[in-house]
C-alpha cells in the first residue's frame, strides 16, 4: 500500500489582492509559524505559564499544541463551497466531486469536522468540556464567534454537514491534518482545555491568522517562492522559511516582549516619594513574591496615586512575569491626559517592545498620539504605536495601552472577538483609575472581568479617592473568587491606605497623608418657575471678596444648560461691577457642548491659567463656570470652589480642585489663605424646603442628593478633616444598611437600590459567564441580540456638526467647505482624507439623544458620508445669521465661541 496522499497545492487559502492563489496548506503552516513565534517572542512569561496551566500541560507542550491548532484553523477551506468562490481556481482542481449542498462558512465547518479528527488522534471526548470538543469549538471560533456544540454534528460531521463533501475533499483534509501534526512536533493531546484556556488559545490563533493574512506578508512569501510540490520535505522547508519570516512580521507589527530598567521608585520618577508612594515601594515587593493579586489604593485627591500605581504595576508585573499596563479611565479626556504621563514613564523606564496605544473612539484625532497620514487609519510615522496595532480590535495587544475602561470591559461583553481582547489584557497589569466614577452596570461588568483576571493570575491595581468601602470589598472579592479563594476575607481599608489581596496574602496598610481642613458652606438657592435653581444672589455674596481683592474660583453646575445660564448671570454682573481702573475678574465657560476644537482651546487656556505650572500666567481674578468635566479630567487649582449639590463622593472630587498645589499658596489672596473652602448650593422650593430641580434626577439619584445634604448639615463646625473624615462621609451617604431607627429607609432609597439592582442584572445579562460557569464556549458569544449591549447602559447621545451656508449654497465649516465627496486615492480608490475627516470631527459637538428625535431633511449628512465609519452617524445643523442660529428637528439652537451650543441665544452687550 502507498503512503498518505500528497497535499494538493491548487487548494487555495488566500487570493484577494494577490498576484495568484496562495496554497491553503502554506497559509496553515504560516499560521503555525506565527503561533510559535508569538509564544517565543511576544507572550509574556506569566501569560505562557497561565495558558499552559489552563491546558494542563507544560509550557513546551503548550507551544506545540498551539502551533498545531493554529495550523488547523482554516482546514475546512478544503471544501467545495469555499473553493468555488474562485472559479478559475476551482477549474484547476482535479478529481474533486461537486457538492450540491447549502454552503456553510469554513469556520463553522471546522467546528463541526475537527472534533472527530481530534478524537482519532487520541483526544478525550465525553462532556462538552472535554478536550476534543473544546479544541474543535475554539478553532471554529477563529472568526471571533463560537458556535454551540451539537451532538449529532459531532458524531457524524459528513452526514450532518453535507457541504463538507466526501471523497477527495475528505481525503485532502485528512492528509493536511496529518501533515501539520507531524510538522508541528506531533503534540500529544492535552488532558484538559479549560474555558479560559480555550478563550486564550482562540485569541492566539486569531492573532496568528491576522498576522499572516496581511497582503504585504503574502506578497513576500510568494516572492520568496512557493513549494514546488506537496510532499513533506517541500512543505517542511516552507515552514522553516515561515518561521524566519514570522520574527520580522512581529517586529513590524510592534509585538514583542517588554522589560523595565532596574531600580526603585526614585528611578521610576524624578522626585522623592510621599508617604503613600514610599509605603507601596517598601511593603509591596514582599507581598507580590508569589501569586498575583489585587491592589486597591484609597487616598485623597492630589496624593500621587497615578505614580504609585505605575510603580506598583511595575513591581507586580515583574514579579508575576506580566510586565506592561493597560490603564483604564472614565472618559476620553482623562485618557488623553494619562497618555502623556504614561509616555513620559515609558521613555524613562521601558526597554524592549514598548509600543503605546491610545484606545477610545476619537484617539486618532489626538495630535500627541496620531501622526499625520494620507488617509484615515494609515499613518506615515508614529512614535508611539505601529500602524498595525492601530487597527480595529488590536490596540490592547500592545504592551502599554491607555484608554477608556470600556476597552477592558469589552473583553467580558458577549460579542465578536472578545477573546482577542482578553488575550491582550492577560499579559499585563490592569490599572483602573477613578473606580468610584462607574455606575452599578459598569461595576457589574468590572466584577466579571476581575473574576476572569483572578482566574488567569493577572495583577490588578484599582485607584480611588472616594470609593465606598462596600464597593471596594465587592471588587476585591470578585478577584479572589476567580483566584479560587472564595472564603478569604478582604481586610478593611484604613483611609488613606491600601489593601493587597491574593491567594497568599490579605493585608491592609494605612499611610500618612497631608492633613488639611476643608471648610464647607451651604447656601440655599431657590428653584425658579422654570424648574432651575437661581444662583445669582448666592454667587454675588460668595464672590464679593473675589470681586474686590482678586482670586481664582470655579463654579461647577450639574447640567450644561445651567452652566450656560450661570455663566451669563455672572458675566453680566462682572460687567456691571467693573471698577474705574478696569479691575474685574475674567470669566470663562467650559462644558462638553462646545465644538471639539474650541473645547480643547478653552481647556488648554484653563490649564495655562489654573494649572500647577501656571506661574505668572495665573490671573489676578478669574471665574471658571463648568460642568463635571473638571471633576476628573483636568489638574486645576482654584482658591475657592462653588458647586451645585451632588453626591458626596463627587463633591469631594470637586473640592480636590481647591488649593490643590501648595506651590501656589503664596500667591493666593488674603481671603483665601489657609482656608480650603467649598461652597455647596442647595436648592429649595418656594417654601424654603429642600427640593431637587427638575433635571437633576437624570444626572444623580435623588436619594444620594438628599443623603449628602443631610450629611453636610451635620458636619461638626462645617469642617471636613482631610483625610480622616473622607471615608466615613462617603460610606455614610452610600450606606445600604437601611431599615433601623438610625437609618430609616425612604422611597428614594428604595428607588436608588432598585435602579442599582436593575443595572447589575443588565450587566449579568450582557457579560459572559465567569470561567467556572462555562460548559460550552458558545456562551462567550451569546445570542444574536448581544449587539444591543454596550459597556455603558443608557448612554443615549449623538454628535452634531454645525455649518454655515455660503452665498452659493455650499455648507461651510469656518472658511472651509464641508467635505461632501471623497478626495484623494490610489489605484482608482477614493476615500475621505484624514484632513477632511479631522476637519469635520474637530467641529462636532456631543448632544443628548433626546435632541436627535424628529430630525428634518436639513439635518441629514451628505450622501457620500454614509460608508465612512466616522462621519455616517453625524447630524448636520445649518446655522444662519449673526447669532448663528439653526434647527435640530423642531429644536432651536444657537452656537457661539463663548457659550458653545445652547437652546437660548447669548445676548451681547
């Protein structure tokens, strides 16, 4: 009898964009080579150990297994319906029967066919979690979505899926499978494939496939010469060439291993550590010498938590073999700020593959991150990250990444390619800042993520200045449950301080902090007939000294509309009060509803005025009226902060902008020296009874506003001792132990808890199960309706672009025409250039989703925008007249450089 049949090189695996058809077996061997090289040169040592553990084998064995699996991922392209996509190629095939059956995707076909193949090579079968079924499922999921296991399909794949084809189709599939098994070292079957191991293995297979599917790589492979025949020797030589090419491929993609220069905290940062930073630097190394764990840092605003986290992350990453970071933040603005800080740290301390990515929807418009290119998404130069890493869904694969927390939460949201995101997270330290800023829905998703990371032995750092103890405990418990330590008690945080929990340790470490008194004044403000608070009288009283003697203050309003009205009130008062010598405070407005470029201009001006390094640029007298955008996004310092009533955690965050930097103390006016002061405006109805303005319950729960008001009323002497009193105040407001005489439950308490429980339920529906609760990998993908879920519940908003109408009827953005057709291009293709898209996006303004109902034809975008991912969802507002007025559906709007977009005109005088 003869040996196994020779592999047919006319079976193609790639053809689009190539000078010829690329043999299927060559693509499979390329993927195997990429998997090997990713294991050797990209996966961190800790990730290799974790993945091998989830497969129940040693690391060398795991390397061979993953290469073998990668070489099987596209094997069912050896199928009539796939090969028939290229009629020319199909005509070159000889002896293959035509298959008249409903076409099926090759990924699903692999899911069906591979199970019996793996059983024949010794893989155990039985339960859904058995190695044969798990491996077949994970390879069938290489397009990012898993199919559910079906016993009938598994037992008889050719009968249940006729599209696979019998005869020579089956003969070639068997021959290819035998060949790649031999060339990848004939790996023995694993004894287990855990759900987490299957997810990570699939992520690695996807990554290997994407790398070797690039046109540039395939052109080079074809140029170097394809195998002359399909025998083992020729294909073995092709695998050797692929291995040599894969190393270069990873370098070009920006994938590699990262290391840090040795040293302590003073090497990480060019200053002496404070009490918090010194405590972590001295105590943490002994705790992380073993199993990875979770570090929760709780300290007041302005205490250097970011530097403490980066230093701690370096210690934890090095100890566990998972160096690098993903730093997750609440907003795009905070992410943009953090990017600069991480980049500074990277340039000082990192060696090796140090690509740094910025991950949020508008990252490509960030001038500090995005180099100029010929068209959107194609960059000619980038000092932070390669072009490849900037591609869709790839940014988390960089060793260093900064972005919104959404990027991490997507790893546990049921949807396509979540396993690739998980792979990107698992090889590094996860740092989540401003943990208090996330609602119950996002906290629910975060708990699922922490349980996954605990199971996969990933270090985690959480940061907050105002986190309720109960929330911090739940997050730590989720991590410990994942790590298999369900019964370990989470120690109490002594504020300020930090806790560290792991399978081996559970410690709480208090730290020293700068002691200060925050003086809190409350001023009642009446709610006017329009349902909004009238702040005018209170602000005149509060700012009397500032008007006379100078100083810098912030007024923080709970809604954009109220910030705009408050600004107009103060602006008119300042004009009326201007003295003969012209001394009067300057006044500015900052909120989210400015054009993007204008908001950035104002932001940078405010940083120049009120930042730590303002120096002589700090005005003698100034008032900034703002919304919550200054709570977390900006490092600003004011002599006085005035705020609308808000939940206590956020009031304390706002107060953290008051006399933040001691270096500025000598320049403060006499009325502000030695007195860190927060003024809280508490609304009342016509009878003087505390009330909640009409719009505020859409921003904050009524219960938290009431409880905060009660806490402020009981402050001894109106003083908050920082840091001693912060945790107690936060826990008192967010306390969930209602129903006794000291804390009777009210209707608004019930409403708040019901809302949080509902959001937590939605999080459970949207999230994938935790690793121990998965018996079928299709649970990672969910049902078809998962697209309705997102990382933020009820985030109903859109973006508008305001245009003027020229005399010839053209729509204009400033002095430039609105791009209405594609421009530029190569090889006959057209696209909107990056400059065109940047022009439009720099003029966009976020608006509530309720504003986008009942739009008119005038609000439609140009037809050519329909296929552009950045432009298609925008809405156009045509502005006319000197006051720049226009209509968004039935809503009248005004736009100005001073006020941004508003529902009422800015009167000038």
